[in-house]
């Protein structure tokens, strides 16, 4: 089928949360959507998207390249056009002290939360770069984008979520690098870093909050590990962030429209006042550290180095 809409979105991890709401907002703007998840075609949550014209595709984000490329090809063939925007919204939090998490659990976490995002981005970058129209002149027109998901955890680690923080720091570092690589082609890569949003992400049993099988409850009783686990349960379904408002900002920023029109394209998109507050605290801590240690830090250069 052919398309007269402005954009075609390919969303990995569209079953819930940010992925699902971005799909809804894209469709509401007249765009078209290819929505994927491991069991997209049998998901009750995605039937409403399909009724609005979305293409549902079963896709495990950790699949080999040929499966990822095939899903992209099916989407472009179905809508008769190339994809404009890619959303990689896969991921989960692995809750537990570092000592509690096994090597196998840690590997699965990094495979899904980091390596899958990197692999998806690589294939998506190729699609966007090789399908962009040729342009003359020095100015490179905007030609779509890729959004990966970091987190408040991209800025600050803490007890009971070490693997999640490590994954989100990695995604942020990777996407910042990708941003600079793709900018000359008019492709906008951003990392979205939400604070606490009411998406169901922390719901126990929902697939996005997994717990270490090995629980050292008595060993960590009365420590920050125990308190953080309790806090995550307490904040569940009480997060301050509104996912509908957050996704409107994401879509505006990626497309350069609405509230983002006329603004310089950003590398990091922080969402939520709680995230802003945490970043400012991190900045203050970092500046204090530099002030206290700069006299020692700067003694390590060779004597023949001139500043």
C-alpha cells in the first residue's frame, strides 16, 4: 500500500510504555507505523494500533541481522516507502546488588539493554544513510532519525541497579557517538533519558522489572540495597512523569516540529523534573570533585607538555 503521510516510524518494543505511546502519537499526526515486539501479532495491547493502520511484526531485538533487516524490509514494502524514524525502546531493569546477579543474568541484561540497541542502530543507520536523497550545496537537509533510550540512570548509579545503570551509561555513550557520526548526513540520533514515568516499567511480573535469582536478603538487610528495592516498589505506579506528555516531546524533538520547532537539535533529551534535579546534583558533585582534586589530577602530564 502506498502512503501520503509525512513519516514512517519503525518502533522496536512497542508493546507498552514509551514505545506504545510514541506509536499512538505518530499515528495521530497522520504518520504510519511499523510496531514490533517479541509477540506483537498476538498482543492484545497492540490490536488497537493495528486497527489504526499500524503494521505489527514479531521481532526479538536480540535476533541476528537477517531477522532485523527482514522486519525493516517488510515494513518498507508494506507501506511502499522508506522508514524515516527509528525508536529503540527495548530494555528492562535487573534489580539486585552486584553480588546477587549471576554471570548469566548480567550477560542477558547487557545483551538486551546494550548490544541489541547497538546492533539495531547500526542497521537503522545504514537504512537512513543509504536511502536519503542526494542534495547539492553545503546545507544537508534533515533526513530522519534514531532514538535510543537511556535513563536518569545514565547519570547516576546506585545500589540495587548497578547493571541497569551500566547499561544506560553505555547506551548514552554509544548514542552520543552515533549522533556525531550521522549528523553530516542530516540524520538525527538522540538518547532519551527519562526520569521516573508512570509506564508500568516497575510493575513486578510485567517483563521490564526482573529480579536477581540469588537473593542475599539477610546480608544486605539495613543497607542502601534494601532501601532502594523498597523505594522502587513504593514509587511503582506513583511516578511523577506523564508518558503521554513525554512522548509528545520526543516526537516533537525528533521531527523538529511543535515545541521543538526552531530549536537546535539536541544529543540528549532529558525528560522530567526529577531527572533535571538529579543531573544538577551530579554536576555539582563533579565540580566539587574537580576543585578538590585538580591540583593532583593535573600533575600526571609529561614535563615537556605545554598547556
